[in-house]
C-alpha cells in the first residue's frame, strides 16, 4: 500500500511540473466570427475580456496568450498593447477605456506583423515577463489595437477571430478613427476564444517558441534557410548545454540540428539549422519543430507544429494593356495584378485608378482601354502593382504614360509641383518598397500621345519581386487638375541591339507649323550595347520617307533629342500624321522602333469685329467663332469666366440697345479672360476696342479702378503657352467718362506671325474698396494709315459738376496713324449747334495721345442736358470712323433748400418724403444709399416725441467706427443763409435721461462744392459742446463762405474709433435754412430748474 501511494505522489509531482495550457472554452467552440480583438479596420480599436477563475482552473505565472484566427483577407500589421488585472468582477458593465484600464498592468507592447496572422491557427502574444495569476480571482484582459488614422485594413473581414457565447456579459469593445474613443464601450455576451500558457514549475524544460524563417510566401527557394527561436521554459538555467533540435516538412523525415550554449530561465536564443529546406516547388509546406533535451520534464512545450508557408509560382508578366479593365476588376482580367492605396506600401484592394472615364472615351482612345487617375489636390496615394515574378539578368520593365487636362482632355496637362508617378520594387513580399524611377513635373510627357518609358531590372535578377506604379499628389495643393494615364506594362528582355524613337518632340499640336517646320524626335537605346550611326527617318501622312543618321554614340538606356536636317512643309491647313522610327541593322525588337504624332495646321481666322451682339455670358464662341473665355493668372484655362453680358440690373439704364461684355471687380479673386482665335496681322494692323467703368451700386456713376486692378491686352505667339502684355489699363490711365472710350494699339510687331489677342481683367492682390463693372465692347482689327487722328475721350466736362457760364472743354486727341501729325483741326459742338473749331499745333507722334483744351469756353449754366460732340477734321484722314466721340452732361438746377422735419420718415424713405435728400455711409464722403439713421424707435415713441418724428442715430457701447450721413440736394447759397438744425441726446437704457457723448463721437456739418468729390467740415457737435438738456437744442451754422456757390450739405454722425462708455441716441430734427440778421437773440433752453429736484 505504501508503495502504491508513493507512486501516485511521484506521478502528481511530475504532472504539476509540466507547463500548463488552458483553452477557454475548452473545446474551442466556434459560435461567431468577429474582427476583434486584433482589428485594424478602424484607427483605434480596443477589447476588454473577463475570464473566470473556474474557467482558468489554477494559479501560476502566465507567459503567453493566444487568440484563434478563423480566416484572413489582406490582414495588416497590428500595433498592440495588452493589459492584465485580477478582479472579483463576474461580468463587465459599459465603461470608458480609461476606467477599464485602471489598476491594470501592461504585460506586452509591440507590433504583431501581418505574416503572423495565419488562418485556422492561434495568434500568440508572448508576454514581456510572466504575470503572476492567483486563481482566487478572475482575470480581466484589455487589448488596445492602435493602427492610427482611419485604420489600415480594407474591410472588417481582414481578420476574423473565433468567438463563443458566454453565460454573462463578459466582453466590451470600443472603436473610433483618429483617436482612442473617450465614450463608454459596447458590451456583449460573445467573447474571443483564448489560450493561456502558464510557466512550468519544472527546473528543466526547453522548447521551440517561434519561427524566424521561412516567413509567408516570400523568397522560398530550393535552399531556404530555416531559423527558429528556442526558449528556456524551466526554472533552472541551462549552462553550456547541447540541445538536439529537429524540423520536418509535410510529415516527412526529421532534419536534425544541435543548439549549443547557455540559456537563463525564461531566456531565448535564435538558432539556424545547418540544413536548408527545399521549398522551390510551388505549394504549401507544413512545418513541425521540436527540441529533445535530455531530462526535459515538460515535453508539452517542446514542439511548435502546423506552421505553414506557401510557395507561389512566379508569374509570367505578359502585356497589361488594360483591355476589359473597368476600374474594379484588375485582378480578374490580369491575374495577380492588384490595386491599393497608401504612402509607404499598398493596403487594401481598391484604389482611385479607373478605366477610361465616360466623359472622354469617344474623344480619344476610342478603341483602347487605359488606366487613369485624376490628380488635383493632396489626398491621392494610388497603387497598381504586379504579381510576384523573377526577372532575368537582361530583364526590363516598360510602360506608357500620358497626361490630359481634366476639363479639356484634348490638351496636354502639366503635373503639380510635387505630383509624381513612382515606379517601385519590393523584394520582401511587399513589406518594403523602393523607388527606382519617378515621373514628375520636370520630366513629364509633353505630348498628347502616350510616351513609352523603360528601366532595366538587372539589379533584381533571380529575385522574386513585384513592380508597383504609385501615383501621388504630394503635399502641395497645386492648381493642376488632370488625368494621369497608364498603359501597356510589359516585362522585356534586353538585347545588345535595340533602339527606337520614343517621342515626337516637334511639331506638337497646331502651333508653329510653317513651310519649314523642324522635325525633332527623341531616340532611346533600349539595348545593352552602346550604339552610333543610327539611321532615323520620318514620314508625313505616309509619304516619301526623309532619312538621316544620328552619328554620336548613345549609351545603353540613354536618350537624346535629334533634329532632322530636312524640315517639313506643314504650311497648308490640314491634319499631318508624323511617323518617325529608327532603322538599326540587327535591331532585335522592332515593336519599339517607331513613334507617331499628329499636328493640325489651322487656317488663321479673318478677325471680324466683336460687338457682343447676342452674347449672353456663356456663348461667346457660338456668336463669334473662334473667340473664347477662360480664367487663370498666366494663361487662360477652362472654358468659362466671370465675363458676362449686360446684367439685368442695368440693361434699361444705359446701353438699352447695345450688348457689351462686363465683369464685376470688387475683391481679389478675379482673373478673367476673353481671347481671340488665331490670326495673322499685317504690317499695318492694330487692335481697337472700347472700355468704360461703372459703379456697381450706381451704374449711372463712373468708377475709379482699384490700386492694382487692371485690364491687360496680351498676345501669344505660341498657341497660348505663354502670353506677353502689350498694353495695360490701370487706375492711372482708366477712362473718366461714362461713355465708352476707344483704345487701340499696333500689332504690326507681330506681322506675318500667327497670334492670339487676349483681354485679361484682374483685381490684383489688394482688396481695394472699389466695386465696379469693367465694360468691354467693339473689338476689331483695324488697318493703320499714315494719316489717321481722332478724339478718344471728352475729358471735361464730366457728369453734372462744375457746369457754369464759362465751362472749359478738354478732349483727348490720338494719332491712330503711322505718321507724325501737327496742326490738327479740332472742333466741338453743343446739342448739334454751330461747331467751335480750333487747331492743335503741337506734333503728335504715331500712337501718342494728348489732352487739348479749347480756347473758347461754353455756357452750360442753364439747367438741362448738354450733348457734347468733339472730333478731329484732319485733311486726308483715311479712317473717319474714329474721329469723333460724344458725351452727355446734365446741369442740375440748384433749387430752393428743402427743409426736413422728418414727418413720415420711417428710416428707409427719406428721399420720398423729402425730395433730393439721401442717406449714405462712409468716412471721407458718402457712399451707397442707406445708413444707420432711422426714425423714432418703437421702444421710446410713446415716452417722448409722441407726435413728433425725428431722425435718430444709435451709438453702441459695444462697437466703434459706425457712421451715417444725411445729405441734402444741390442748393445755391444766398448772402445771409445759415443752416439751422436741432439736436438732442438720450440714454439708450433710460430715454428720459440726457446722454453724454463719448470723447471721439461727433455730429459734423459738412459741405461739398464739387458734386461730392470732396467734403469739408464747417462745424461739429462733440462732447465739448453737446446739449445737456432733454429738449432738442437748436444749432445755427453760417454759410456765408459759400455765397453764390452750388453746394450740398451733409450731417455726418460717427462713433469715432473707440467704444463709447454707454449706449445712447443722437436725435436730429428740423433741418432748414434761416436768414441770418445782425440783431437776433433768444432763449434756447431752460437750464434750471430742471426735473423735480431742488
């Protein structure tokens, strides 16, 4: 009996010395699939699990945990933190991550790489140091997965872990993008299955803990190194030991090795077997690894089995011409090829690459499918990449690229400053990618046709690699918006003799085509041997070949531009197909010998006049063929602009029967073009046009231009690639009359050239206060004659100001001809009356202008309209249509002063109740038609002035810089006139109390005697002289300084530049003219007693 008991005691001791492994649930049942606890679909995911002491079963040091992975679909790396804590909780209630983590110990932190996520296997996390678990408590585990951003996995099915149902709520999870969730989690009774490893209590226990090589499916060959990690799981150090180590493949014979060294308790060592594995044949290889140390007390942790890798056969890369590609089926039509997105490497299985967009399928590539991605901002990081293949020593990759503008796919686009298409290579199954070539703005294709590129792959000969095409917009948001087009990807075998023409450099497009057009091509040496004396030829529309020889040596892979000594005659309008090719003897690949391009010689237009008749703002090219609109700083892009036709707001006010082009300039964004078709000027041609400026808010008023606003006349001689400014209209030389002013400038410096003329309106970079219409009309190509003069502008009089019995007439004379002129007869007539004629005696050079004032003034003192026509009458003038201009001015009669008592005034009808009076805002002078003046506010109508309407201006303690004008009509001052008005101040919060003006508040009487151009202050009510009583106080201001003058009077209220101490009302009433007499005194107010005090 004693012997039997002794046997059982020894058996129990041996069992307790063996490392323990607990699976929960014990049968690893499969109730649900779930992406947690190691998902990277969202940027930040977290799982909180509780496992009970009864499920775990005993105490000990936990060394590792594992979660069972059912399936994968492009899993990504998982940056993970794992926390443990012992707890008396039997269930989990919803809480924040911070609360769940409170009191827990960080037991592991690191990244689980994607190759560790193997379907139908445990994903193991070996703790940094064992966690001492006491079975008297339950175990809570917190797993935080921080992929960052919006996550790195293409879908929620990238990893699917095995979950099983629990009897209580023992699971909680969180997910969010960009940052860890700060909210309470979601609870569940479905929990991840777990395997918990406990450290052995035996002194001697060594086993295989993980595999270093082979990994995944990368670089598996007939001689693949096999490396593992050996771990001392026992409590005793193993000093200078020799441990037998083995592996087998697919259940085959064991391959032996021997580790010699020292391992402290818990320590690991890397070991590489002396015998490599033959993994050269495509297929799956299942490994088993184990140790066989003498005296090992725990064989359960000796072995690592069911470790598998798959050898994928290298692909044969055939031509990827994207035939059948729709934008989401690349792998289906070209097996092994994939898409993805990401900066350093591709993730997911989709991208923004697409096939021919519908918008341009029929415009170009009608029978040729390509891959295209639209680059226009900063977000795009788009991949197309190949399957694994093994290049030979003479291998190379070739492909074709083109760039097309997004809005005009018949035009070549430039690339943005840091946009690029990068050719990248990976030799480690996609873990890292290296750029071997980049196409950027510096070397991008400049022709519409696809340009071929090729690069040797000799550096990767014999290696299993993938090639990726990575399109990115970089970090700068450039203005370029375009399609990047990719096609015809091929793996080539380089040979010694292989050259070809890759691009037609010139001619390109429709520009510069003449009877002697240079033909320039780019030659490339695709071979591995230097080449010289290369025969090159071109043909035009399949005609007789023109052959020449490139005599210089061209190194392997090098390119050079070559200009044929014989030019091409492309002077006749029509389409020219240009084909160029090399004819090297012994060339092994004729497929890359030739390139072609087409150019169209456009018949230059006869530039007809553009009077904008029928123009609606979006049909310029239809009404005037060849003319176009655009936007842009250096050149026009797009096909629309801010130019429009007569806005409805002013059609009936002026130009009722005349359509013009107009653009509103008021801030800094406008860069608006109208430009001509191609034409050829003669040696006597000039461009003529008319221009006017009108205020936006009052189109019957001339506007000034902003300080850096301009209308620029520009010319291009290279089909719009560059534009030169030949004339600018700015604030310094802008028209000053309401009527359209004619301008003209010679274009004979471009005689015989094909040019376009553009009209470019811009607001510059300064946001000036001017808000106005630039009006453009009557653009025409005129012929310059030796003798041709005219009046371009009536400089004075303008508008209705300064019109008197002796009004001077000033005009601007221009010499439109090519010969100097002097003694030019000039005349004017008023309302079609008798002309007043005189002579301009100075010399006026060709193209020059001069202001001329007639020695005879005109009487415009009687109120009414005056039509003024001025013209030159030069003898022998060969173009009389530009001799004359006219304008209309109006003499407004100064009537009797209109007194204002504000009865019926509502705050918005001053001019209706008191004709000629108006409201406005502005500091130096009134602008606009509204102000902050109003009538009695409802809040105090019944408190005071119940039967008396006044004008009130509210001064707020919460603002500054507010102002408002009350402006009179024109009035002629008599000898004894004085302005009288009444004023009172009332507190806002207590309208029965007098208010005090702030130190820089004021009500000023201002006068203009130049029709509002300038205003002068003649009296101010300020804090120093403001009324101190509730009743309205009368003020009288003499106007004797303006006797006999036509003036307007303004009452200007302002809050100044500082906030007021309190809010109050300024009240104005009874504005009138009084006759000032020498002897006139009176009581203006009762100072005391006041109120009910004293």
